[in-house]
């Protein structure tokens, strides 16, 4: 008997392959799990409890799965800058950097993709991190934001599952930095709470033109507390001065091949050139007593507060003005944490935020290898640190004296606790009561209203792009039942969207058959009979990019295609006008050899027709000059020139054909253009330079996309 038991234990300890098929979910200690959907809380809307050993085990294991790069947000770009307060928020918060008018606070900002590894492409379809470290006089404050205002899940318990699903599949490590595969959509198709985020990720917001042209959102509701103890809920926003702009999905795929560092290079070059990226910083403020006045729960991270209901109040400017001196020492080693707060800012009981407060410290310990990660220069507070923490791997601070405990008398009681009047932090005194429960609030159940709001708010081109993104992603899913389940989800958002996607991915639109654990038994999900219900036509203009800034060409990259004999005067004149508006002009020729103008001047091209592509430019000028055009149209150059132009035309970019370029124009796809196409300017147009500048400022002519690609 003892021998059998010994052998059984030996088998358990042996390293061997296992299968989860037909097995019950357990902890790493073999304990069967009853609820893997929700963290343990003090009441269904209460704070998460430290005693939740299942949540801690799950997230701790997840945090330590990848070393040394970040588990998520591994690929990033960073920059130093400054935040300037233009309007005091003293009525709402006692945080000094938000109350002292005109105060400038140094910052470090890290942008990142979520799913891919450090070596993946910048242009993956993905949410982007927008993490800001404010080095305030009261200590470091980290606003760990994203470029999308909501998230996939409502509870931190599901975060490891989400990331496991979107990461490369574990059996073959395919695909990299992509959600277009079975495991991701299998998970999403079973998670109705993800539908709002899916609308955002499948929209053009997930493939920004530049990191300088995307918004930032704090995602969660936080709290402001003023000197009198008055509480307001707050949502944080960063709005780019250049507007919110994106690239087409096909364009993003090409850019990934031509320049996978497209965003990283763009940010670096803009700062080096003195074109400092800027964002308006704004807040949505909600009095504590109005917490329950909305038709959604402020604690639900899958919901946003429509700007039409609570306008964003712009209070400051974020400017990035210095590149890192060393990428690893700064951008890689910077450690953000939503729990790094200062007096005047506090947490809510958002269950996703509550889990992040535990997770971020734990993952930094694994990634940076020491509890002293705060001593790395990029992470250091402006204030000298005074506490009784000692030793640990890579300790740098040398603290004199005999005492490393408190209270003490040997060291004169130092360091002392700070009173609130001295800037000491104290959490909001909030009454908390409730049954200890592993459950979700019923106020979190509505998963489709805001997904529908987002979709309804999009322009026709944006809806088309979103639809095509879903078709592309789901066409990569090999299991028909997953595709069918996802279409069933989409039907709750928009029936026409569901039908169009279903047609292209080979499934029917059917009523969803929910697994028992996906929704509470008393949820409000209704039968799939959208044609019998009134369509939800509520919209929010702030959710569509058609309303973004379209009155500047600052930092836009304009390609001049030219060859020997080009009209030097025309090149010089247009270049001067474009650069006066803040654009960047770059010359493209058949080779990198110097180009002779018609007046004998030498021009040095930065690119050749074969080492770059139209996707790397915002607009094109086909330069004037009969001899230049003649060389561009010889057999070895013609294909490249026409491909360059046709591709830019397909992507709805502004193209200006200069004098004598008729041969290029008539051989390209552009010659079939309609006269009302504002993106195409020719030698026949009056004031062509002004029209070209105006067309570039509009970003793209998306409304003519279908016509151009016909």
C-alpha cells in the first residue's frame, strides 16, 4: 500500500503532459474553483478583498510568466516633457500640480502596443498604452492610460485569461501581435462585456497615424478630493492638438513591412526636429452625489461617460520636448503603477482597477528584479525618499543611522509620520459594508448599449472600416462555431453589421446560446429579434474621428517625386509654402544619386522609389518638369512611379500633379477621377498649392474611398 501511494505521489511530481479536457478548474494547489469570473468583494459594488487568494494566485502567476520584457505593453516608445496647468482645479482636488495655476510639472510618457512582443511591429491592430509619470512636488503620480476609454473586461480576475487568449497560441507560438486567431475570438465570443471594447479595437482608433495623433484616457473612474473633503468622480482625457488620425488597415500592413518602427521613428524625429507633440489635458467631473444618475455604472471599466452628458473641461497642456538619452535605461526601465497617487486623488471600487493596484507592483518585482525599482533614475521621485525600508537586490540609497524601524527612540523617532496639513496622504473615509461575495454587480450587466452607441456614432467610412476589420479578423478563425458565436454577439449591436460579417465569414446569424457562466441568470439579454425592435439611434459626436482637428498640416510628411530636369523653381516654391505651414518635405527619386534641376542645381533625395513606399507619406507631389517626367516614365522607373501614385490614391491621400506631368497622370488610376474629388490637384487647377495644403489638412478623402477603389 505504501509503495503504491509512493508511486502515485511520484507520478504527480513527475513532469508530464496534461490535458484539461473534461476537467474541473482548480487553483495551483488543486482546489476546485467555483467562480472564475469575479474577484472577492465587500458587497457586489464594494472594494476587492486582500484575502482573495484565488485572484492573487492567478495574477501573481500571470505577472511572472514573461521575463524580462513586459508581459503586456512590451513594445514601447517614450519621451520626456512637461505638463502645464492652465486652469486651477482647486475646487475639486488638493493635488498641487492641478491647483497652482501656471505650474509646470516634469513628466515621462511611454506609449505602447499591448499584445505584441518587444520586437513586433508598431502598426499592429491593438489598443495603445498612454502612460504618464508626473514627477510632482508631492511624489510621483502615474496616470496609466490607454488610447481607448474602455477595456475588454470588468473584473481583474479575467485579465490573465484575456491576455492568454490574445497572445500567440501556446502550441505553436502563432500569430505574433495579432488578435486574428481562434483563441482570442473564442474568448471574446463568450464575453459579452467585451463588445464595447471590440467596437473600438476594430475601428480605425486601433491603427493610429502617429502616437502624436491619438487620444489618451484614464479608463477608470477615479476620485478627486478637495481641501474640505468634498469628493468628485473624475475621468481623465488627453486630446492631441494635431487631431485624432489613423491609417487604413491595408496601409498598416504595408507599413509593417516597409518600416515596422514607423511610430517609434515618427515620435523620435518630431521631437528631434522641434515639432513637440502636444495634448490638451481635460477632466470629466461628476459630484459624488450624482454617482447613480447615469444609465450605466461609473465603476464599470467597459463604459465611458459620453461627453454630451458630461463635457470634458480642458485644464492643461502636455508637451513632449526631449527624447530619452538611452532607450533601455529610461523607456524600458520606467515602472508605472496606477497605485502611485498623491493627496487629492484616490481610487474607486472599480474591480479592474482594484486588481491592477496589486498586479503592477508584483509584475515590476519580476521584470526589474528588485523591490528597489523605484531607485532606478527614471523612476525616482523628485523628493528624497525617507522610510525604514532597507536592503534588497540592487539597493542604491545609503541611509545613515542605527534605526530601521518605527516607532523608535534611538533615532529620535525619525522619520516622522506627516499630518494631512503637511501633505500626508490619507485615503478617503468611505463607508464600506456588504456581504463578502464573489459576484458581479447587476449594474454591470448591460453589455451592448454603449457598443451600439459607439457604432451608431461612426461615419459611413468608419463603419465600413470597422466592418471590414471584423471580416478580416474572423476570417482567420478556423472554427465555424466561434465565427457564428461572434456574429450572434454583433447582432445585439447592429443587425446589418451582423449580416454583412456573417455573409463574408460563411456563417448564419443565429440566436446566441450562452454558456451558463457567461451571464448572470437574471440578465437583461433578450432574444435576437432586432428587426422587431426600435433601432438605437443615440449617437455621440465625440466618438467619431470625422469631427477631429482638420485645419493643420503641421508635421505632415510630403513626398516629392522627381528626376533629373525637374523644375527647381516649382520644387523650391512649393517646399517653402508647405514648410511654412509646418509640414516636412522629403525628396524621392529613381535612385539616391543627386538630381539635377533645370537650372543646374543639385538636389539630394532622401529616398529612392525602391527603398520606401507611399504608405510612409501623408501626401505626394509629382514634380513639374518635362525632362523629369520623361525619366520617371522610362521602363525601369514607370512601374514604381505608378505603383507609388496608385497606392496613395487607393488610400485616399492628397496628390498634386505639377506642370508637364500629364503622361504620369493619364497612365495612373487617378485619371479616372471625378471632378469633385478634393484630394486630387492638377496643373489645371487655380491656386493649386493652396488646394493641396487644404487637402492634406483634411487628412484623407475617406468619403470617396469606395469610388477610388472601384
